[in-house]
């Protein structure tokens, strides 16, 4: 009771904290206004602020089942880093300077994101189609796309310069892409709007640049080769490998941002002496390089962990916090000579140094995070890629990049917050490789006493036959074993037998937000029987049987029963409250949190040990056989 009272915040302190936040915001705006070098900076800050607010409210409306397509479509539109690369390209059929080479590389790798991201999004959305859904005529969305891009081309030929209006339209299309993913009915429209936004943005960029035929050929070749590579990757990807793909695409955005920021510095350097906004350009280039470097290397480490190339366990380097603090201090300190010394060599050296320092920091931060926290890592990296794109927008004074960057940055931040709430942990705790929830006590964890009960496939089939209401709670084990197909077939058989079968999905199940929803949809499970944790938790007490497949920490009752557990207070699926529970796992081993699970030893729980795929195949076959008799 004393601890509970101590943890409560007084209304005065709560209001003071809120007032402090708004005071800081107001002071920041005043500071930006006083330091603005020109009206263009004020205008782009306004665009950034409004886009951030729009993105914040838009992403909150996205249903959790579509979080994976949401991240995929933000991956695609983050490929608008291509606009930065295109804007800085030069030469003829080939680049002639180092800056132009960096620019063409940025355009190339950005195109991989664009084509691959939209195709993966389409593939995922197609999986959610049900046999009873009405026919779709998505090709009709070519009409508004054709009018948007074709109309601009006609206006350009007539001598009209409407690039800023095109950027606004493209930005609104990208907002519509995120808003469209709020539900299944409008999700495909959202993907189409995203394509329109990116196409319009690139068309307007080319129209504003008016490149020579030779340079246009270079631009087209870079984007065509990159786009072809993206399509090839997207066609081969399996849904179980989706988190790895997202991480890899994030790394491309970070690298493109680094290339663009360095190239912009190299190109603009001769004008710094006379440009009143030179200091702003240098600051943004430095910050953009830093964010891009962390995004690039952190995403590669995340890819390695998810792909199994690197150990998924957290790498706890001795003195890692001091190391990260030193890297951060060195990165910040590097801005001093960068801003004070007008030398070109010093400037490039500082940008190269911050690229290396941020890349090392991305490795040390991400390596310290375990596999169970990958959903948060993926969303944080998604947010980083957005802020890197924002930096490009400020650097190039480009409204489109600023709008889209704010959308992606805010969407990633919101998803990170949702994931952290689902684990009852702070973002800092996850990112810095910490353990324990915000509710974990200081005492010794509860000791679990008792013996577990094991059953075989035949006994489990008997339980399934007797149950009228069944809830299935899958975890990462189902993904790893690719057991979604026999489970989908089992659900179909049980539904035909008149039984009520539903799924309960924990927000952090899998390796990225919404991954299990997509996996089940891929296997043909109707999305309307796949419910989120808060939607289904109150139904467990009235449920005859719960099948836990490859899940552990997300169904661990220690979160509620043991105040000293490192997962204390973490919201979980309350499977133990159902009348009978069957847990399918390889062994009685702990999950990623390394916490024993009391539900294994409860009297209403039976353990069906073995490989999830083989077990589910056997269950499906036995149940089908019993139904046919």
C-alpha cells in the first residue's frame, strides 16, 4: 500500500509537468523564430509542425492488425529520399564529381525502397482478402494517378510552374496512405495513394530541375535499376522474413540520408561565405548525417539479429553506457570545429567523423537489445528514418520531404510508444538494453512450486472435441515453425463443426507490430476472428479451451502474481483464466525475458511438448479424421 501511494503523482505535479512541456515548446518556437535566417526557414518549420500533428492523429487511427502494412508503406514513401538524390545529381550520362556520385547512389538505393515497399504492402493486403469479400477494381486508381502526374506534365509543357502545389498534393497523398490503413476497407486505397504521392513528388522534382536529356537518362537508369532490384527482393520475400526486410530497407534510408547530406555540403560549400542561411545548412547537414548513420548501422544490426546472422541475445559490453555517452559527446563536440572552421577539408572531416561515430553508436545501441524487444527496435528505426528524411527536407528547403519525414517520424514514435506500453517498459529502458518493467519490485522473485501435466496429441484432440469455445494465442514460436497453415486448416474444420474459434494477439508477439496478423491472413484465417489483447482478455473466463502456441512471456501470469518479477505489470493475455489451457512448446524452458511461467504448473494447464509445426499438423489430421467418422 505504501508503495502504491508513493507511486501516485499528485495533481499539482502532473499539471506542473504538463505546463513545463508546453512552456518548453513555446520557448523553442520563440528561439527558432529569433534564429531564423530567412522566411523560408520559418515556412518549412511551420510545415514540419503541422505535418507532425497530422501524422500523430492519423497513425493513432490505424488498426493494430495493419501495423505491418503501415510500416511497409512508410518504408516505401521514405524512399522519397530519392528526391534529395535527384536534386543534387549532375553531369551527363554519368556523374562527374564525388558529390554527384553520392547523389546518384542516394537515388538508386532510395528506389529500392520505393518499389520494394509498395509491392510488399500489396502482397500483405492481398492476404487479408476473404472469399466472401466483394470483387476489387483497384486498377481504377490509375485514373486519379494519371490525372495528377499527366496533368502536371501538361501544365509544365504550357509554361506553368506548379511544383509547390504538386509537393502539397503528394504530401496529402502520403497522409492519405497512412489514413487509408486505418481499416481493411480503405487499406488498398491507402497503398494506391502512397504510390500517387511518390510518383507526383518525383515528377515535380524532375519538372523543377529540367535536366538535360543526358542527365535525365542517368536519373532514369539509377531509379530503374534500383526499382527493379526492389521488386525482385519483394517478390522473393516470405512473410516470416518481413521484419528483416523492413530493417534492411530502413538501413537504405539512413544511408541515402548520409549521402545526400554530405553531397549537399560539398555542392553548397562555395556559397557559404555569402549565404545568410549557411550556418543553418551546415547544422542540418551535420544532424542529418548523424541520424542517418545511426539508422544505417542500427538497422543492419537489427537485420543480422532477425536473420540469425548475429546472436539475438543482447550484447552487454562492459561500460556500454559510458561508451555510448562518449560517442554522443564526441558527435556533439564535432559540431564545434565544423561550425567555426570555414575550411572545406575540416568540414568534410567532421562529416566523415560524425558518420563513423554515429554508425558505431548505432551498432552499440542495437546490439545491446535482445530479440524479444525487436518490435520496438523496428519501430524506433522507422521513426529515425523519418527524422533523417526531415533533415533532408530542411537541408533542401523541400516541403514534400519535410511533410513525409514528419509523418514517418511520428508514426514510428507512436508505434514505439504502443509497443512499450504493451510491455510496461519505458522507451529508454528498451533502447539502452535494460531489463524489468516500470512496476518491478526490489525483492526476490516468487518461487514456483508444483509439477506440470503433460498430454499427448490424442488427449488434446479429445479436449478440442469437447470444447465449444476455443481461443488460440500464438507467439513467435508459431512464426518460427511456420505452423500457421495447419492451424488455419484446423480452425476451418472446427468452424464447420459449429465451434467458436478465435485468436488473441499480443501487441509485441512476433518480431514486428502486426506480424502475426499478416501470417494468419497469409494462411487464410479470416481477419475478423483475430482479435487484439484488449478485445479478448475479458472473454477467457467463459472460454472452454485455450491453445497457446509458441508463446511464453506474453501469457505469463507472473506479470500479475509476482510484484518482483522483471515482467511485473506487463499486460498479458490472461489465458490461465479459461477453463482448460493447452500450452504447445518445444520444452518447459523460459522465454526471452528468462522468467519461469507459473501457468505451466497450474491445475487447468496441460503441456503438449514438441515442434509446433509437427504438433499442429498432427492435431489437424486427427481432428479432421474424427470429424469424418
